[in-house]
């Protein structure tokens, strides 16, 4: 039994996490910057990062899509990439405005624009697609239709907000790795009021989901520590898309798009975009 456990931990460590040392050697100056990679095929992908994170979260995916001809654009959501206090003065409508402007700019020079978002970035992508019927397609990664223990978590956040303004991030164990890319790039404390704002965004997204009719690829980790396990199946059933695909990721947590090594996810996303 002990040998089996050690083997599981070894496999998880090698598959789960991308090498965070790269941040220190190659990309450190890029962490808190938006990105724009000009493509060659006249089509673009707008990539939307998650709450408390930065565009670097989806940068590797953007680079991969760009290598295959697509313009890849990763804007910085308002209140992000600076200090946690800046989240206090923004709400989800500001974030929607950010990506709407980015989408409209891309649409001026590209025949088709796809939108790929992770976590609340996926929620924003759904609302954008409802507002902009000419969105070519959606890639929804780790999207929360329901958050784990949502009622308790929201009630606790509202209660704590009376006594303190900030809370510390929680992460599950990393199987021997000292850190992950997500822990290096995201805020490690957050305004509780901003966390409550994300619950509101998820609530709005639920209502808009049937109105998003574009081809959609929904991806979720089987070990997501933030999103309820049934989220993927609910999203798949409720989204208005006639063309839709779903995929579960093994041995990864909520932020699989930045933390895992498996480039197969990128290939699946590229294939979906090329086919739709």
C-alpha cells in the first residue's frame, strides 16, 4: 500500500505542475503585463484570466494558439496585477467592460474572434457571448456554475466582511512541489467584498447561460477545489449552444490551464477552434 501511495504522489507531481522556476528565469518581467500576439490567419482568440490572477495565467495557451496562426490577446482585468486593495473599487461590470472593449478592438481587424476564459473569466465570456452574437465560439475552463459549499461560503464571507476586510487564499497540497505558477502570479490575500462580487457574477452568468448559443468547449478538472464537481454537466446541459463539447482533466486543480504540464489540453482547444 505504501508503495502505491508513493507512486500516486510521484505521478501527480510530474503531471500536475508546470515548472514555476521559468518565471524567475525567463518570464518574470511579463507576469503583470497583458499580452498581444499578432497572428497570420485573420482570426483571433480573446483570453480572459481569473479573479485575483493576471493574463500570464493564460499566456502559455495564447502563445500556443499564436504559433498556430491565431492572434492571441490577454487583457488585464481592472483591479488586477497591482495590489489587492485595487479590487475594492471595481465590480464584475468593470471586468465585463474590459473584455468587451478588447473584443471590439479585435473584431475590427479579424474575421472571427473566439473567447476563452478560465474561472470567472469563463463567466465573463458567457455574458460577452450573449451580448455579442458574433462571438465565433467559447472555451470555458474551470467555470463555476456552482462553487463548492456555495451557500456556506457566501454566508461566511458576508459574516466575515463585518469584522475584517481581507482574507488569505487557500490552496490544496502540491504533492511535494514547493509552489505553483498560480501561487506566484496571483494575489495571495483578497478583499472579502470582492469575493462576494464574484458570487454575484456567477449568479448573473447562470441566468445568461441559455442565451449563449455559440459553439462551446467546456473543460473542468476532476479535482477542482473551487468549482462544484457537477458544474460541468450542468453547464453542458443549460448552455444554449447546439455545438458543444466537454472534457475532464485528471490530476489537476482549479487553475489547470496555467499549472499543468500536459500540453494535450492546448491541442484539444486548438482542434475545437479549428473545427468551429
